[in-house]
C-alpha cells in the first residue's frame, strides 16, 4: 500500500499542472492579470496585430531593479517619461521571435504611457524611448479579441523570477 501511494504521489508531481485541471494563479498572478488584460487592449490598439504567442511580463515597482538588470527589459525601464515611482508598474509584451515588443506603463491601475518597437534590419529592437506616447482614450478601447493568459515565471538575466503570461488566442 505504501509503495502504491508513493507511486501515485510521484505521478501527480510529474504531471504538468494543466493536465490536472484549471491552472490556478498564484498571488502575484492574481495581482498582475488585470493589468495584463488592460495592457493587451492597449497593445492591440497600438499595433493592430494579434498578440497570439506573445509573452506578457508584469513588472511591479518592487521588481523594477531586477528588470533594469535584464538586457531585454532594461531599455523599457529606462524611459525618462515613465520613471518608476510610487505604485508604478508595467506590462511588456514580447513576440516569440523577440522581433516586436510593446510596453504599457501604469500609475496605480491607470495606464499612462506606451511604447511599441519592432526589430530593424539588424534584427535588434528599436529604441523604445523614441516611440513613447501617452495612452489616449482610443487606445483604451476594449477589443473583441479573446485571449488566454497562462501564467508562467520569466527568468531575468540575473536569475530573478518575474510574473509572466503566455498569450494565446481562443
């Protein structure tokens, strides 16, 4: 009996979470998801392309130091018009090939700025500071797109974990 119980327990630990049932968000994920959904609407209104297969990374004011040390996130954290202060946070979307990125900045729960960059001929993303603009009412318009957000952990260059979401269309 003990051996059977141990085998069942081992099998449950090996089986991926989605197979076991609905993916449950951890505490950071519950806090981040409303921001990610708002940022997805803004991102779709900025780029007019699907966010399918993008990765969304939630960066709270407490995570900004780790983001500043990451090669992919640092350029988006150094935007002078969007300095980390108070309860500032951001959601950055990266395409699977990292040839497109959009970052939406929040003050409390209100989006105030956005940048969108694409890779140039050198395959590197453009300077996000050049594409900064304020979030207008038309950018806040809800989209009818149906997106799924699967929570994941994003490892920064220094090994810190940030709350992220794999974005897919339904």
